[in-house]
C-alpha cells in the first residue's frame, strides 16, 4: 500500500520525503521490520523510539514515523520521516488501513473489567458457536478461530498491529463474530483505536493496576475501561457493581443491557434458585422472556456473574436458551477455577488469581461451598507491585485454613524475599503456614496434607505454562506437575 494512503486518518504534525512509495509491512519493533517496511518509533518506559531507527533501516525500513516532539529535519536519514501527534494511536490507525479495516467486516465484541474477562470471552464464544456462528477470539490465553488455536499470547490485549493481523485472518477465514479481551492498558495505549465494536461488556471493577507505569488512580483506571464502551453500539454492564452500574447514566444514549443477582436488571439471576458446589454452578435467569435453569462447570458465585454477562452479550445475536445450556454445561477455561482431575480424587483447583481482589474473590467463593479445609498454595510475581504482597498474605491467612507459600514468576527478584514479604501479612492472622521456595515441592506438600473433602487452591500461574527467572521462561505445566507428584506418591505407597 502507498504510504500516503496508509496515513489516512493519522494526525500528522510534520513530514518530509516522498510519500508516494509502496509499504509492504509495518511494526513498532525494529527487529520485526522487513524490506519495504514502515517503522513506528514509539517511546517506551525506558527507551526512546528513535534509538532503533538505524536498526529498522538495516532490516529494510523505507519510512519512519516519530513522536511529535522530534525535529524531523534533525534526523539525517534519506527516507521519508513523518511526525505524528500520537505514535501509538498512529500505529493502530496505520494497522487498520494496512489490513483494510477488518473490524468493519465482522461483528466485534470487546470485553473489559478487572476480573472475569477471560472466562466471559470463552463463555460468549461457546454460546455463539453453539448457535452456529463462526467465532474468533483474541485473549490472554491464545488466539482462536472456533476450536483451532492460531497462536499463544503473552498479554491480555496484543499490540494493535497484531490485533489487525488476526482480525484480517479471521475475515479471510469467514469468521462472522470476533471477541477481544480489552485491558485498561490496551485502551490507555490505543491498541484498539480504529476498531469498530458492535458490543462491549464491562464485567466488574475493583482496585488493580494502580502504579506509576499503569494508572495513577481508580478514576483513571475506570475511565480507560469506560472508553471501550464509548466505541460500541450496545453495552452490557454489571448492575451489582457500584461503579459499573453508573455507566447507565454516563452513557444513556447507548443500547444498554444489564445483568445482576441482587439489583434489578434484564438478565437477573433468581437469588432463590442458585446452587453452588465444588464442581459447578446452577442458576435461573430469563432468556427470551422465559425463566431458564442454567448449569456451568466452573464453580463460584463470580462464575454466575461471568455467565450472566456472557448470556446478555450473546443475546444481541439472537441465541436460544438451548444454545446457552448446551454451551455452558461442560465448558472448561484453562487456568480459571480449573479443576484438575487426579488419581487421589482430591479437589485441586488452578486459578489465575494474582492480585488482592482476585485472590479474595476465589478464596471467598471456595469458602462458600468447601466441606473440608482450604489449602492455598501460592506466591506472587517478582518485579511487580511489592505493596500488595502482605495484603495478599492477610487475605490467604484470613480465608484459607492453611497457606503454602511457594515461588511464582520470580523474574529477577530473590524468591525467598518475595515470600518473606507475603509472610508479613499472614503472621497477624495467626493461621498456620509453611514457606517452601520450590513451587513443585510446595504443591507436593499441599497435596500431602490434603484429605478428602479439602480443597487445594493453587492461584497465580493459571494458563501460564512456564516459570520465569532471570529473563528465561522455563516450561512448567502445573497439571502435569500435579499428575507426576500423585503418581510418585502412589508408587511410594506400594
């Protein structure tokens, strides 16, 4: 595509050079530029984008986009250089243009919220597929087209160029509905700028991602999520969430669908007809005007909220009650309240909970139906917010009967020090705990002290299939680890 056409709808500050040249690829990562490429030099948290221009040119860049404060005449390169008002937004718009605006060629659903995004997207996907739609999903686990996994992902919402590439692939493969998990950071960094959303779901809001490199306060966090809903024609909101329900008055011009358990809404679960066990949820909700009993194989009250949001969102596309019942009954989501089958017949649950609110949510849910003790085996990631460590320690001490502290994604930190930081919050609760730095040995200990009726909760990794230390990701599948540990235990008893 000609560079001049690629720049359509991009806010240009200054330019020099011939814009009538053919661009064959574009990226913000100089290592991914190929011959005939357009390099977008975005400033990161620690690096200046223009530092990578020589590398991009060496790899084949024939034009460059730079930040608005760059004096393009001071850059001594014999290729076109364009400064724009916002490089991240420019990358998103350029990507839309490059891939011929694929979001306009299908129905696009965006899902945001502090918790429940991944589970909700899989629930929506399953319902819509059951109704006969061909569905694409871009999320924190992987990119899918129906049951085909296209590629694994390593963040909630990919960079804009990757989003448009995947949407274009979905259009080519005749997908009619696509679903994207949209984080607050994705909105803040304009990753979905240029996308046309048909529907947007806001699951809930609780404190998370408040730091110098993310959001300065909760209002900024909320507004970033709210900005997704402003892009959609129909919005779906949780009427039991005090902040989220205010969106009805903030965006009254939208077609608004509500869901709840306690407050009034269009998709309200009957609080008198809810059953939660250690293996499923069962609840009644009106679908197409008629009360229907729904079962889903993901335990916890929060799973009812996720299901209600998914049902409300899918209702936009004329689904039936049978579509919902069939789709949700046996649905499993990797690393989300995921029950791990095992030869000891123990209840072992893997979850992605890695923040105070998500840890409290999963343990509160488990406590509501646990018949025996709750054994929580976990740790937190290194090089992340240290203030949350004792807070999460207090939560585990308060809600679990026994806590095993073990390594998570330690990255570049001392793993024992991370656990010592968590320990400060557990000690005042007076509950028993044990520190075992090695994650596998921590899981082994948790299993060794568990009895029938107890529930072992292993938060943290969720869908991650690796452990990261000193910049290296070592393969690690907790499901396989659990199976091997139990096999060894059974062998030792012979």
